[in-house]
C-alpha cells in the first residue's frame, strides 16, 4: 500500500483543523489558500510536461545514452517523461505492476525502464550491434 495516498490528505486535514482551532475561519482560509496554491503548482507542472510530450513521437528520445546517464532510482514516471519530453512506449500489460516503458533514439539504441508503483526501480540501455562491414564499405585497391 502506498502510504502517500493516506499521509498527505491526513496531514492536510490536520493542518486545516489546527488552523481552525487556533485562528478560526481566517486560519482555514490562509491554510486553504496555501493548499490550493500547492495543488495548482503541481497541476501546472503536469500540464506543461504533458504539453511538451504531446509534441514529440511516442517513445522517442534525443539520445538514449544521455537518458541512461541521467536516470536515478526512485524517480517517478512524470519526472522521466519530463526529461525525455516524450511518452514512453508501454511494453507491459496495461494497469499491471511493474510497468515497463521504452524510449528509442535515432540510432536504434533504446532505454527500457521498469516502474513499480510509479517509481523507477531499474533500467537498461541496449545498443544495436555493429554489423559486418559490407563489400561496398571496404576499400580495395586493384593492381
């Protein structure tokens, strides 16, 4: 169970109760205004990230190697979407944990990320294998 779903609303309710108990409705208005500002800031950030992600193809990232270097454990999916400016391609079943997403760059390198409860737990960078050089690629000199 994710305790943030319980602790944050409970903490906000306690703050409202303490504000009412100490300052009456003026305290509730002040704390309520602060809570509303906090919610609006998070909503604005979410909408900005989604607007930027909607302008790029799904599952595309500029450089998979750079994404791999920037990733850190326990960041949430929205943070990764903000870094890539793209929604990842869902590789797992929808609605099941762990969620697996993939971002690919122009050189067919890709990063596969695994999220449990919306938090990044592991990721892997895969690069395409170099193929054998063809006859046209090798330079030969005829005598």
